[in-house]
C-alpha cells in the first residue's frame, strides 16, 4: 500500500473517531474547540489565543464583570484562592449577579465551577440588561448549576445541573460531587445551542424550533414575556444566595 494513502487513511480515521466521541470525551471537545487541557487555572496558552480564546478572569481581580444593572461589582462577590466566589448565604435569589461587560451572539464559553452543599446557581446567556428587569432570567437562557444530591426537596428534570432551566432537561447527568471542580462548555452558533458538562453533551436544541416554541410558551415563561427575546446579549453568573465558585473563564467568538 502507498505510504501516503495509508497515512491519509489514518488521519481520516482519527478525525472520524474524534467527531464520533465528541459527545462523551472532554479531550475531543478540547481538540474541536481549540482548548488546551494543559493550561493551568485562570491562564490562557498560546495555542488557545491562536484559536481565538480570550480570558475573562485572571484569578486575581474582577475586571471583565460588574453587577447586573450596576456599574460596579457587588460586595457579595469576591476572589478567593483564584476563584470567583459568591459570599451571600441564605438560599434566596437576589439581583446581584455578575454580568459580562460585553454582549455576545455566537460564541463558545468554557469555565470550571465548584458547588457547595445544596448550592444553586446558573450561567445565563442572551441576557438583556435594563432597569425594567429585576432578574437576568427574565430575558436570558440559563445553563443550570445545582447540588441535586443535597437539595432539600424534589427537583424537576429541567432543574438538574446542565439543563436549559425550565426548558430542556439534561440527557445525562455527569456532574461531580460537592467540592469538586466541574467543567462547563456552552456553545452558541446562531440558533444551534449545546450545553456540555464534564465533556458530555447534556443539552442540545434549536432556538425558535417548534419544540422550543412550545416550551417557551408554557410553564414558568408565561409570566416572563421577554424570555428569549434577543440573540445577542450579556452573560450572567446568577447569585442565588448560596456559595458557588467559578474559575478559568474563557470565551471564543464564533
């Protein structure tokens, strides 16, 4: 056999293998999206920069974020051991989430999060900032984060970590135990949206599809007519009154 043909066959086979395992392999996701698994927390490598990734938190100062409907960072957020930390406790949601300083439309967002006992939070995207909205979820879509194992009470399937909150439940549950770092990857390409958790595809949907419309026009969102109103918006880390940590926050515009 021609050595060149053999080499080409191996390359094609490897490419198919990577694509075929994209749902289940964090390594494959890193390869596909240009993430470097060797990067230390809160750092960005030359490889990642070349691929288009930008760092949104350096582990020291909160520069790329501020409070929702605020000009400054709320006092309930601090940096501890190289991670963003919510200091408020009590379990009640408040409006003091962190919002990105920039809007995004098509993008990939990669980060690590760590939950404490019975913690509840979320990563919201396509958020509108306006004083007429008290909460970011009134307009934005949520990548749910929650400690299901220690939660007091029954959770709906669309409330589990990785879910598109109050819309699409996760198809698998690969979240790690309290105190361990989880990896979240959110990919928004036009109307195609995917949630990954620890390398596994947990949610995939098409915005404005028939199924999206039915879910949008029922349940909780009946009370929030502007939910999903924009395709370009801010990213928000929700403050639900429980301690959650975020680090290695990177974004790549697509």
